[in-house]
């Protein structure tokens, strides 16, 4: 079946009693046993729940994995993957990743004895140079947040294999509709299901998808042991949202392409970061590993923070808010919002300045979004 059909039908047919057209919500905390040896596949909702399992089946199918564990937040999904490693292990990540991921790695897991190196992952050779005998993982985020740098997934996976490390990819920005990292050799995929998979800004969640039995077993154990699983109702919301993933992503990126082209030609805009522009240095690479260019873009404004504040005050359709991936358009200022948890030197090293704004383009009509920016920039 085609991707859009699998979005709608995988994980749905669970009601043998009433044949409901949608997956039922099982809000129960516990399940009765038939006897001391037998239950119906579930015993306690922290460990497993039919609604959550339906979502996990759906997401594993869409990414091409063998298993998925749905978690209560995107950060809990990343936390689960970090428990695949031990004190003394070394992990290599990009220098321009999401601020919350950077904070988790640098402030928390580093204190627990895991080593991290943050490198410019656009050049896979930087991974080889940073590798140590104890390197166990290469963390991939592509496109990167917020500057939309593209990582050559296949090349990074080849280097990781050479140095004896596994690869984990955050596929939140594109979703499996536009990018499938397993096809390029990635071992584990994480998502913030809060974003495009749910798509309606009404739930927070995450997931970890695996393609190897040993990784699936470890993640399943960790999610249960740490109590990281998402609630049945949240799982149901994401399962509802993912049904429209394909059409939404087409609408999202149609608007993003038009807005990026408008901003690139505006005199008040210094630089636009969007892989769909032919001027993007990794435009050709993006075309080889993505089905589209997504709905996230960033840009630098002439005039720095005073101009930023002026534009933000005038925008009417773009809500000043963190997060991304919803049907409504959002705009945020990474320096004090999404990436405030990074040190200022780390932000500047990543290319984030006081001129930078990040936009999550919704599914509104592109002409209306462009008109809103035109009046705000005038």
C-alpha cells in the first residue's frame, strides 16, 4: 500500500466487538487476567496498552522498523535512547542540534559519565576525527534545528560503522513522509510526535523506532522501567493526527517554499535557511535523501534584535511561540526561546545570532502568509 493509505489503516482495526471505524481508547490502568498464567496480552498500562500499541504499530510501519515505543514527550524518547549506553561511553552529535537535546546531553548525561563531542556534521570526516575507542553512537539531526543544515545520512552511517558506533537519527523535522533514515543505514529513529506526526498542537509525545531486535528489546525495557510511555489518550490523538500526515506535509511545504522564496528576495532579509532554495549549499544533497524540503525555515534579519522585535509585533498570522509542526504557523526567536538552554558561545558557534528567526509554516494559504510578512517587514 502507498504511504498515505498506511497512515490511515495501520493500527486501526482493533475492535472485534463493535467494529468501530477508529481505534478505541483504552483508558484503563490495569487489565484482568484469565488465570494466574494467562492474560489477553496486556496487564498494566505503563507496560503496554492497546491504544498505544496501535500507534506504535502504525509508526513502526511508516518508518520501516520492526518495533516502536511511544513515549510521553519527545525528550523522554531521547532519554530512552541514552539509556542504551553506559558511563564511559562516547557519543558524537552535531554542533547545531535542538537546544533541548543539547541541554540533555551536555548538562545531564555528561554528568552521569557519558562523554559528548559536538562537531560540524556536514562534513563526515569531522566524525572520524572526533572518534575515540569508546565511541558508541553518532547522533544525527537532519535537517538541523534551527538552521536547516543537511547531514549526509548514508555517509555518516558508513563512518559510524567503520568506528564501531550505532547511529540514532532525529527525524522530527521531516517525518517519515519526507525522509526515511532506515533506508540509509540508521539504526534507531526518534521523533517528537508533538510535531508533524500529530500535527495539531494539542498533545506532547515522542517515540523511538528500531529495526534490530536487540535495540527493540532494550528500548522496550527502558521505557517500561523508567515509566516513559505516553498515555492512551495522547496515543489516540497522535494516531488520529497521523492519518492526515501526507496531505498536511504537502500543504506545509508548499507554503514554506513560497515563503522562503519571498523572504530570499526581500531587502530586509539578510539570509534564508531553507533546503528547498537552490541557493542552499546542500540543496542537491537534500534532494537525494528527502522526498521534499519540509515546512521549517529560518532567516536572518538586517538590523538585529530591534528589527526582530518590530517584525514580531506586526505579524498577525504567525504566532510567537515555541514548538512546530502544527497546522497553524508559528515563529520564534531561537536566541531566547528554543535554544536558550545552549550557552551563547555554543549558539554563535552553531550560527544562531541575534538576527535569527525560526518559522514553522502551517497549512494556511501561501499568499496570506506572504502578505502577512510583507506588511510586517515594510
